[in-house]
């Protein structure tokens, strides 16, 4: 569930900041990405709090017609439900890990060598170790791909050995 919420968190932030087809030239670092997620979540909470507060003020109006009062009360319930989701997103954004950053954010840059080189230059040794471990885990999880890579490697080695000098 955490990954699902992280994905939603990132997608909402990405939609706000970017069109679907464009990514920044240089990816955000983990710390910056996490700060952005927290900031966006906090902004959503503050914004929704303001809406809820305005509805409460309107509901306190003694001269409000019953049907308008009922509509506002229903609207208030919906906004409070959204606020609960916003608060959960805020909590999850505060708990984001490097694994979430890699799984949700960095994978968007797959195939973009310039972006990956940019982020690789800024990674700590611990982060590099994590990525290597994760990469190895994925290779173990997909043995047919690993076997195909070995066969390609073996064929390439044979071609090099047989090529004339």
C-alpha cells in the first residue's frame, strides 16, 4: 500500500509540475525530491483546511436556507474525507525512503544517460551499494534474462577471438 500511495504522491506532484511528456533535464536528488513531496503534501493540507474552515463559517450562518445548509454539510463531509487522505499522504511523504525514490521517481529516467550520470555523481556510497544490490536482486529474479545476457556475452567473446587482426 505504501508504494501505491507513493506512486500517487509522485504522480500528483509530477502532473502539477510537468506535462506528461517532459521530465527535467537533471533529476532531483533524494533529499530535494523528498522535500518537494512533503511541501506539496503540506500545501494540499493547508489549502483543504482553508476550504473546510470557510464551509464551517457558512454553516454557522443562522439565516442559511435548509437546502443550502444540507448541501454545505454534504460538501463538508467530502472535503473532510479528502483532508484525511491529504494528511495520510503527508505522513507517507515524511516516511519516503531511498527505495521509494528509486522505485517511483528515478525509474522515470531509465534510458536517459545524461540524467542518470547527473544523479550518479551525487549518490553516496550507501546509495550506490543499495542500487547495486537492487540491480543484482532483479537479475536473480529474472534468470532467463541473465542466461540470455551470458549467451550474448559468450557469442561476442567468440566473435572477438575469431576476428582477424
